[in-house]
C-alpha cells in the first residue's frame, strides 16, 4: 500500500501507579499518549522532545521490549505488537537499536571480537568463519575503527569509539530499521558530529530507515529528513524540519524554536 517500513497507530503506554504527586500512592502515568507516525524506507525521522516526554518508551515498544497498553505497531504492514517472543523473532533482526550509554548493549567483560561475532552467530548460524571475519573487518572499516580494536574490551575505548562499535554491532546483522536513542548525548561536542556523519553515511550505504531520538533541536533540524516533536507523551507536530520549525501553529513548538533562536 505504501512504503512505510514501520508504523505506530495510536500507541499508548500507561505505567500504573507511577505518577508522582502529593498523594503517597501514585496514580497512573500515561507516558505515551496516542502516538501515530510512519517511518518510510530510507528516511531519517527525528523524534525530538525534552527529557521525560516519553521518547524511550516509544522506542522500547517498537523494539518489542515492553508491550503497549493499546495501539498498533506495523512492520511492513504486519501487526506485530501482540506477537509472542518466538513469533516476533524473525522481525527482531530487522529492527536494531543503539543507546545513549554503550554499556547498555556492550558487555564490558567481552572483547570486541566476541561482541561483533555474537549477533552474526545468532542470526546467521550457517555463516562460515571466514565470511564472518570478512564481514566484521569490512564493518570495522566502514565505521572508522582500527582492526586492532578486536582484542580490546569496551573499557579501553573513548565514548565516540564505543558508539562506533555499537553502530557496527547493530548494522552487522543488516537491519532495515535503526533506532538511535540519544546516541550522541553522552559524547564530547567535538565527537558528536563525527558520529552523526557516520550515521548518515551508514544510512545511505545500507538503505536504512532511522528513528533518531534526541532532546536537541539543532541536531534534530540538522539530520532529519522529517521530524516530529513530542511533549508529555503526545506528538505536537510532524513534517519536514522547515515545516515543523519555521511555521508551526503549535505554541509548544514555537516556544522551543524561539528559545533556540534566542540562544544562537
Ligand atoms: N518502567 C517504567 N515505570 C514507570 N514509569 C516509567 C517507566 N519508564 C519510564 N517511565 C516514565 O515515563 C515517562 C517517560 O519516560 P521516557 O520514555 O524514558 O522519557 P524520555 O526518553 O523522553 O526521556 C517518564 O516520566 C518516566 O519517569
Ligand atoms: Mg530517553
């Protein structure tokens, strides 16, 4: 019907009894409130919003890590939100995620060689050893990593290098969709652009569709083909960066853009 690789329709996530207030017993917290969007083949869709607005909760639902309270998630048009873990398995390789903190996906006790071999062994068990090593070497090169990094452990790398390793690990299994959740937020400003450039390069080379999550409006505006703005669990606007940031009717988005212009 269309070329959406991933769709969210009226996604809702309520955390029961999690809302903090004056009463000691918490009431329900609606972290994600009727969120709908499509991610198209080959696009980088930015998800911009302040800390706590529900961005990571959306990501976790898309990754099948937590289940939505209601709403629909479609991959290539197939409803997946209610699939069992085993039924979702054939979809899991297609959607990979890179996190703000590399240690969330890179076990600090493992050497980089094993960290990169592991997903290939899981998803391509029939792959021969030589092909596996070739794939890893090619991916290292694409990600700007030296070959001698294979014998080291995560603790021996800088934050920027670790994000390169995380990206390499996610892309080795040839996903169609990449979710990047605040992947430059913990990095020095000087390396942030290098990682963004790598991401955009890899998007083109591997025809990826990327959901790029950030709290930084300038970054969202710079990298996104389309962008959506989230506030308190709701999507306040979606479109090209020009559409969304230059002439939004939404007061919250106007406030955000005016704040950035005042600063810069
Ligand atoms: N497992 C959970 N249980 C209860 N509340 C949660 C849970 N995960 C997230 N939240 C709450 O949901 C809201 C959205 O969180 P999150 O999606 O992590 O926001 P963001 O990624 O935009 O910073 C926050 O108020 C957070 O405290
Ligand atoms: Mg988050």
